């Protein structure tokens, strides 16, 4: 694969559909090996463990899933120690995964489109969805947690990735209660005397929606919890925090439960975008006063947000940077996600929303028009002013396309740095890892998995976060591919062979 430190012209289209489709093949084997095929050199100061999560199975014994988000969660772990790297992967042994593997067929309806074989008669009034634990993985409070936003987390052994069972945080959560897959880690929580704090939420949708906010101390204990009812149906994947607020974007969508109840459609196929309705922005105090409802509801023009970059407060304003789409890419019945027409859909673009909390006015400004997704920043700046962000991006400046590049944006100077794996490479979420004892915000490394269609394998690419023009510092060739994943995290803890 040709490496590029700057953008170059490849062809009119920087990819082929067949190459991109290769990353959506299931992987069934679980590996455990030292990575010996390496170009370049692993930085000596890079010590710790990278965890990744995503759907490892796109079929069940040959029966294809209708949507990749319905795939069973598979954790990948790359441990960096003594200038070497070790790889291990393992499926989360959820109740549904074990049952379907034993039966050799699909037994559950999937949230985003997968139905049980047998048509509507096999699915009617079947509301039991499989907890697939496939969206994110974090290490917090001495526990490794695989997360899916519609149910409880699964706890794993950080060394072996063995599934240990559901995590209820010492009984603070009940069975079946959701614990979302997009927690935010505040590095310095004033409420806790400057200690780190993990903030997360759960959504209980209905005619009105209940949003519950959880705050966890470094021991992994829930120390604050409060619930809020908001009108209407909420489809919320991510949120942002500041020292004082949790902010949610209530996308303008409508859910019709009748086709789902009758077994005609999956839940995700019953969600329809409402282009003539505004997007609601919910500002919820992190430390609400007893008996006082202080939620602020602001409006901005219609759009759909899956992921936010960050939020911070400046005077009486809250600024939020988010990837916004013109509309929700809806899941159509009988469609094939591998045949998606990228050019027919609007790209995700990076916008800044400025919320004036006093007069309720929301202003928005386009930061980056290039198709982009999966942002990452320095972890110490979560909820606070920041300068640099890193994000997966399309190779071309315009139009919608698969992510094939990494983009660094300097929000202060406007400078862009660009690295592309096109034409045959496809990138996942970049993770920023600070250099130990660094003082500069961009002093560290970017770690990203790249699917190499030429060899049908995945590489872990390490870039210098301060200067993409140096090219790849190290490229670690895995022995196999990892299906396109969702989210992950890095911890300085070393969980692996020494």
C-alpha cells in the first residue's frame, strides 16, 4: 500500500466498491500472537493497551445480517510493551451470541434491520432484542467494559478478554437498564476535588423519553445519578459535557412502532427523519438543585448528529463541535448495506454550534466541509477549550465516500494536516494517545486501524500527532482483517505478555 503524507490525486473516485466491501466480511477465528510483521519502529514511550470494539460477525452460520450494527461484538486488543506489540481478539460471550452459535442460526431480531427467518409470523410481537455489546470498550475503575447503548455493559477480563458477565455497578443499575456506549471522561472534576470522573447516560424512549445521567468515580462507583423526562421520541447515540452541563441533540425523527410490533420491519426501519422539524438541543445541569427542573431546550435547523467532538463554556455560551448530516441515512427493508450508494447520500461535516444560554439563540458555523466521522481529541481537554482534533475523512475534498484518510484540524490557525490510505486502504476511528509527561496538546501519537484491501488484512498505523508530514512511524501488519469497527479506547495500563 502506498503511503501518503499529503493529499494526492488518485483517480476521480479514490476507491472501488469491491475493495470497500472486503472489510465487511465476518471473522470467526480468535487470535493470540505477537505482531512481528512491522514497517518502521514502535515508539519507545508508547506503552499501554489499545482496545477496539465492533461487529465481528456479519452473518450467523451463513445467514446474512441486514445491517452491520446488528453484528455480535468482538473486542480487539493490541498491547504495547518493551518496543513490541501483542494482538488478541475475542467475541463477547453475550447470552444471544452463545445461543445463536449453539443453534447455528439467527434467533433474535436485530435493532437496525435483521429479522428472524420465517417472515412476519416469526417476528410478530417479538420485542426481545439481543444485547450485542458491539459499540465501545473502556477500562474504568479496574474493569474492562464492552458497551452497547440499549442494554447493560458486559465486563471482560482485560488480559484474556474472557466474558465475566453483566456489570451493574454494585446494584446501582437493574437488569436490562441501559448504560450507553458513549461515556465522556472528565480529567479534572471540580465537584470531586479535581479527581477524574466518568459521565454516561441512558435513554428510555417512548412517547416521552427518560434520560438518566450517571457519574462514576475512579473506583468505578456511581456517585451521582439523576433522571429527566423530555417530550417526544429520542434517538441519541452520543452527548457532550462541560464542567456544568450535559448536552444532547434530539434529532428530528419519528418512530412508528406498528410495523415493528407486527413483525413487518425491524425497529431501525421504523425510524423516519423529519426534515421540516428543527433539531432540539437539551442542556441538562450535571449537578441539578433538588426539586428544580432546569433543563434548557434550544432549537437549531434540521439535521442529524451521531457524534460530537467536544463542548466547552465561554462566558455565557456553550460551544459544541459536532459531525452533522443533512438527514438520517435510513435503513430500507430488503436493502443490502454492502451496495450502499455513497454518492446518493449527504456527507457528515464538522459544524460548530454556539449556544447563548441567556437569550436562547443558536448560531452554527461550518468548520470542515470534507466528509468526516469518528473524531478524537486529547483526553485532558474533554469538556474544556481545545485546539486540535483528529478525525477520519474521505480522500476527496467534496462528496460522500468511505473514510480513507486521517485529518488533523487546528481550530486556532485553521491549518489542516492530511494523511491518506487511498486507493485501497479504509480507515477506522483514530485514537489520540498523549506522550507521557507531554506539555503540548498535540504531542503524542495517532493510532488507527486501516483495512488493506490489497492483502485483505488490517494494519495498525501509528502517526506522529504533531506532524502528519512525517508519514507513518510504524505500520503493524496483522495476520488477518478486522471487520470495520466502531469505537475504542487506550489505557496506559499494560494488559498482555511482558
